[in-house]
C-alpha cells in the first residue's frame, strides 16, 4: 500500500465555535491508483489534500506513506519527504514569476542534496507536457493552460511516487482540460499514483476510483446526485 489514511480529522475554531473541516476520513491509495475526489466548494477537499501533502497538520488521525507516519516527522523531514516522494500541484498557479519556465520546473531538484542532471530532466519534462518551446519564457508571457503544464512538470521533477493535484483544470477550457487529463492518465500509466480534486465530472472517466467529499466526510463513489 502506497498511502494509508486513518481517521483523519481537522478542526478549526472561529471565535468560541469549533467546526470540523475534515471528519474522521479513511482512505487507502495503492500503487497505480488514479483517484478522483469531487465535492462542492467548502466541503473540505483542499484541506484534505493539504494534510496529505504535509502542509496542514491534522487535529487527529494518521497519514502513512509506505509505512512512514508523515506527522511523526519534524518540519525538515516533512519538507524533504514532500520534495522527494510527493508531487503537489496547488490550486491556483503557484508559479515563481521572476523565474523562467525552465527554472520553475527544475527548482525542486535544488531544494535538497541530490545527484543527476536537473537541466536534462527539466527539458525532458517540458517536452513531455508539450511546452518545450516555452522554456525561456516568463510566466507572464504564457497562457493559463500552459502555466498548468509548467506546474505539472515541476511536480514531476523529482519522480514522485504520488502526484497530488488540487483543481488542476478549474480555469481551463474544455479542450485544454481534456489534454491535461490525458496527460495525467499517461503519468499514471508510467507508474505514478495520482490523487486529484476536481469539479469536472467528465474527468472522472480517467481514473479508476471516485470519492465524494461532503461536509468533511469522504464517501465512496459519485454522491453529488447529478451527472
């Protein structure tokens, strides 16, 4: 098992009131899985992904990546795990605007000590996502769909075991959405497990498992009552 989540809970406080953004969630992710999570805005999807990525500490519960308890690690160890074993595509663009496309993609290589050809890997990934001709451009010079491809390439830079994507097609047109989802499918077939949050119900056809987040609870299947 690649990822095992047990009784994951996140509680927030607003004044004197408490509310649960994520409620006692269990999920197992196996090698080769392509899992889609759907749900309405405010249902807890992004909070859930951010906990898996090591960005938000849960109130209760466990997240184990191949047996390693993520929140049993210190901050430096969590950052290293995220840099070496997880690929994360955040909601929104998350691009470093003063870096070229090429430098944005190869940046993760330099965040911890490692060997290998960062430039060669970045060039390979830019070709894989179909934007090799844009490598020397600045983020302000390219489209929203192209920026998404930059983020995907950057997330794959260190060959992660699990790729996590939060609404990766939320602001894209139909054609670009299809192209991005086909790209995720190819990434998955190459051996990387994929976990995405999406509002695009047509995108569910690309994965092998679907879950719905409702008021912080994770339910198996499409539970939104529309198709």
